[in-house]
């Protein structure tokens, strides 16, 4: 599903974020990407949805060679990815329903299809009853669940999450992780950058640790392994 | 180059627009127009003012050109005779004119005939002639028709040398002055319009920039969920086009009314001034202005999109 082959990323200012990283993530995997701040986790995540381009190496995501993608093809890569951020990124002036539907509108899905899918994913994150609320009326955990609903509404093959529980308390984080588990059980690949030791240790999933631009560890049922 | 970009919108990555999507674009564009009400108004006013001035210039230059070429194509010399000549003397002058090269026809117009024609031209304003107290100030004259316009000038000069001739008038003197005037106006107009177009472009691109800024979060999300660049651009482009077209429309309506009133006025009081009739003249100018307004609007938003959105 995701294949990094000798990937390096050097920013314009000369900062080496990743150097010669080779990782293979098969379909259906659940992967935590961990490591100290500034080690290259964020770059790793951003490469996957082509927010950044690799300087060197070959990166395949869902059968597409990301490094050689024309900019006009990028939207089609992203339609198969669900992207989730630490700060939720919901639109405050749209209702919960509209926020989730928006992701389908912009790829020109039919109105009936939108309605069916939005209700389905709101059910999946347990917030169907909040469909008419505005993000400002929801708790952080609820907002993140809406963001997850939006990320999966287009049936992505990979969900990419950058610190999704970074702003949440442990209990809420745990609820969020249960949702991710459920999504993963449906066959969706999940790649998650996180600082959350409790979550990583409890989930017993694959852990890729990145330190100063290199893969320091890659364990099938790994642990967080840092003290922060 | 920007225009090429606009035309290239059906290229790669652009799927056929659905009606519902079109609805969405239009709704979004009008929402932004409303949100930036003051800026939208300023943009439309600037475009309207710029195009109004452009329109006025076009109308003036085209009318002057029209007058000039009307006069230029005239192959007629009006020869005014001194008062108090005998019939023999006048006939003698007529014969001499007939013998000049290129002269096709010589027609005698006596004082009375001239006055009758003048009355006709004045139409409803004949009453001003009452001031003449029944005297006739118009001279006897010859109307000399030439084969070709080129010969007019030397023949007119020759005629004016003849004894008994007061003067010989032909259109080309005025033509040259008119052409010089229109040339000057054209240069001045182009410079002025250049500045005004830049101002309109600037204010539209600023308005669109505000919209882009107000919606940067939305744009970011659209990009992450896989909206194509053109899907993101359309509402902004549409907003710019509406601003440009709206301004042009205001200018067009104003010009139409004004020119209509002007023509009416001129026909009433200055019937001899050959203005170009309102239709289809103003229709053509309106189409030109509407196209220019739309292009300015589209360009303005394209500039902003390139600079501030990077999509």
C-alpha cells in the first residue's frame, strides 16, 4: 500500500529531515510513527499525502508514484487518503453534517450518496445525534471524531493521522483510538504519528521509530520507547 | 499568459462540471460578494468608472473619425461669389471652373436657393431667421463636383484665384484638423485607459484576495480531501467575473442612456452635426465594454489566486 524506497528529504534551508528511509506498509496495517520532536515524523507523514516532495528515493502510495505525480493528479491521490490533524480543522460556520458532507461535495458526489455516507460515518463515530450542531458547541474529542468522520467519508484506503490525540485527555484519546481500531478492522490502512505513550503501548501495533531522519526501530508489536 | 491559463481550464484534472456543482460555485461566489460588500461595491464602481471613461472616449473618437471620413469622401467644393456680380460675370466664372481638370459638374446655387436650403436644414428653428428682417446674407455660389477626392485641393486653390470669387471651401481642410485631433485623443485615451484598467485590476484582485484570505481554512481542507484546483478556483474566478461584468453593465447602461439623450438633443438643435446613430453603434460599444469588464474581472482574480492560493 505504502512503499518508501531510499527516501531522503532535505529542506531548502539544508535541514535533513529524512535520510535514506526504506519502509513498507502493507494494506490493512496499523502503524504508529514515533520519535522525538524534530526527528522527521511530521515530514514522513507529509510525504505520504504529498504535502512535501521527497528529495531522493521512490515513494509509492496506493499504486501511485508520489514523487513523479503531476500537480493535477494530486487531488486524485488524496481522494484515496483520509487525513486527520491535531487541530481538527473543521469549518466553524458549517454544521457537523455540512462539515462531513463538504468532503464529498468537493469531489462532486451525488446528493443522495452524500446523505447516505455522511449518516453512516456519523454513526460510526457515534455522533449522529450531533449532526445539526456547530463545531464550537462540541468538546475537543467530539470535534476530532467529526474530523475522523470527514476523513473516512470518501472510503479512503489509507488514513493518515498527525498527532490526532495531541489535544485530548487520556480517556478521550482512548475513545478515539477505539474508532481507529474499528476503521482498521474494516481493512483500511492506518498511519499515525503520535507522542502518546499510553496509546501506543496499549494498542500493541506496529511501531516505526524515527530518530534524526533514520528508522531507529521497526517492531511488529512495538512500544513507544521514549520517556516523554 | 494568464488568458491562456483561463482557456486551459478544460485541461488535465478538470472533470466535466455538473449542474449541481455549478450551482455551488455561483452560490459561493455570491456569498463572498455579500461578505465583502464594501469592497465589492468599490470594485464594481471602479470598473464602471473606468469603462465609462473608455466608452466616452470610444464614442468621441469614433464620431470624430466618422465626421472626418464623411468630409474626406466629399468631392465637392463650395465656391462663394462676391456680391454685386453681373449674370455675365457669374456665367464666365462658371465656364472657367468647368474647364479645370477633374471637374465633373458645376451647379449654380443662387442666393434664394441657398436660403431655402438653409431653412430646410434648420427645420423647427426657422424662427431665428426672423432676425434677418427679410434680407438674405447668403452669397451666390457654385457647387463644384469632382471626379476624385485627390484633385479637390489644387482645383479649390485655382478657383479661389479667380476674379469675383470670395472663397472656395472644401472638406479636407477640416478633415486634416479632425484627424490630428482624433490622433491626439487616441493617444491620450490609451494612456488614460491603461491606468484605469490597472486600477480596476488592482482593486478586483484585492477584493478576491480578501475572499481567499477569509476562506483559506476552507481552501486547505478542500485540498486535503482531494478537490481539484479548478474546483477550488471557480468560485473566486466567478466572483471576479461578476465584479468585472457588473461594473461594465453599469457603465453600459449609463452610456446608452447618455448617448441616446445626446443624439436626441443634437437632432433637435444641431441637425447638421453628423453623429453616428445610436443603434447598432452603442450595441457594439456595449459588447466591447462588457467583454473588457469580464476579462479584467477574470484577470484580477487569477492574479490573486496565483499569488495567494498557490493552487
